[in-house]
C-alpha cells in the first residue's frame, strides 16, 4: 500500500537529528528486456521494462547493446562522412526519399533515420519558388560509441533523429499550451509519513537510508506535450535521471569542474523536514534572428540551462515550493549550465536532449510563423502519423527510491523532484529582425538536381 510505512523503527522516530540524507529516485535493474538490445534507439543508459519501471542499465548490458548496434549499423556513405559546417536537409525532398524507401520506418536507410548526420539546426530557410523548407546545420558521418550511442565520427555529438523530428512536428500545436515536460514526483501520502521519522545522532545512517526508501516507495514519472511511449519522451526522462545522479553524487561527473551537490554541501547544510532542491533543465537560447521577409531564420546560442528552487514537505505531505533557491543548489545549477556543452559530448544523453529541444523549437517556429503556407508545402507525410509511424516503447511510469547518506548538519534533505521543461513557443516568440540570415539563405538555395541533403 502506498500509504503504509514499513521498516520505520522506533529509533528512527526519536527526537534529535544528526544526518543529512538525499534521495534520488531510481530502481534496481530488472532482467534486461530483449528490446533493450535490439532497439537502435534506447537512450541514456537506462532500461524501461514493459511495465514502465525505469532502471539504470548495467555496464555489460551497454557493451552488448553497443556491439549489436555496430553489427546492424549500415555503412555510412562516403559523401556523408565528411564533416560539413553547413549541411542542408530539404524537408520536401526528404519526404520523397521516404516514399521511395516504402514509407516503412523500420526499413528506412540509416542516412534517413539519422537525418544525414545533422547534429544541430542553425538555420531554417523557406523557398516558396521551390515549395520547400530547408534545415541547415553542422553534420557528419556517425558511429556507435562504447555505450551504444550513435554519435558523430569526429565530434562525438549525438546525431539528430527523423523519429524525434516527426514527434516534434506532430505535437507542435499541442506544445503551445504548456510546452513539453517530464517530471518525477513522490506520492503525497508517502511524503506525509516522512514527518514520523526523527533520526538521532546514534542511529545507523545506512539503516535510516533503508527506512526512507521503504517509506517513500515508488515515485511517479509524468510526461506531457509528447506521447510518453516515444523516443523523444525517453530522452527527457533519461536526461533528468542522469542530471539527478550527477547532482546527488551517485555518478561521478564525466567532465572536470562539476562536483556533486552532495560534496558541495558538506559542512554547509542545516535543516529539517526539508524536501530539498528541485532541479530542472530548460532551453537556453539567444533571441532568434528573422529576415525582413520572414523566409530566413537563425537559431543562436543553442544550449540548455539548469534551474532550481527549494521545496518543503508540509505535515499533510503536500510539497510547498519555496521559490527561493538554496545557495548551494543554485551554485550547482550554475555549474551544470556552464558545463552543459561539455556534458553533451561526454554524456550523450544531454546532447540528445539538446537535439530534442532544438527540434521542438524548429517545429514551434514552423507552426507559429505558418512556414508551410509561406512555402506552399504542407509536409503531408511528415505530419501524418498514419503514413509514417514513429517507433513505440514502453512508457516510463515509475522509479523506486535509492538514498545517498551524508553524516552532517542537524537535519535531512531529500531531493524528490525535478524534470525537463521545453518551452519551445517561448523561444520561438523571442525574435529580432536582422538582414544577416538572408545572404546565407541565398547561398543555400537547392539546385534542381540536388539530393534531399547536400553540403
């Protein structure tokens, strides 16, 4: 029962506190499903069971995944392998290439699945005379890294996926109301049980940690704005999961200069009945540039930032948002933001998150500015979920509790929530008019006999 409180001893209820406890919601790894290995789009080193239980993938499982992906990866065409600062992708001709391949997502060639190796979208150009919309950004060939991620041969940056582009385009109107988000939240009744725990200096930290895990039980994962069964949704959840593991010191940062929040608060924290810092990731973009005729757009400063605020648990179990950020949590969020570009390569799930954010912003811009009407091209195949079906996965539903204990201070803190918030329409609304994108558009004009992509 969610409201039960197993394992809470009388010692844990005694007055007096001397422990700082931080909990991150993960789950012990169940038997790895065959789909985890065979599916080419598993993300972030996580496994999600058919029941929707999220787990950290074991290292040997990731090794097997990497081997299988290499075996199934098609040879990258020689003309795609070369790094290009301005690779162009014609959406109209991409549709034609998909139709020629038979409209079967499972049988599409890798160059279509991986959008010709695009790693970022810097420009969106509209060509009414050609009835076309063209995406432009850096791109190169791809490889499978040791953990099974598909990344650029030289940069190590994750490539963009057709599957994520389809989800972004098809949910863009819906994203206008509330954006795209994921969140991990504790059960309110179980949170109320935390009020009964009164640790004292002589209590065993590991025993208290186990009791907290039992009290909190499974946490709920929610996804909004995109279907939770899509790869796009998995990226959101996996990135949030990885961010929390880094913050709570359950994983060592893969980049220097990003200590865990746990290590930062040693000797600096005091408090009781405190739910702790809430962290979330959101897009971090400069205002977009728009040509005077509205046919050329430039995306600038593409990255993500970590945000934080303080949460408290009331006696009822309700989470109260403090609004103000704890100074150490704020410092950790700033470090995370400053290191995000490095993390996007060292931990590719953050690069995949940035890709999904960017595709959502592009899709919002297409809808908000009615670029299909300006182009005279309605993107029938890309927008129709019946014609080209995106891949489906078990939707993430729950993660269980794992605690990390620090002997310090006069209270305990539990980090119980967070997530990802993609306010794609907000980014698309921040626009400055400029002549700068127009000359780039002129140079990028597709030739009559061009492929669906070109450099």
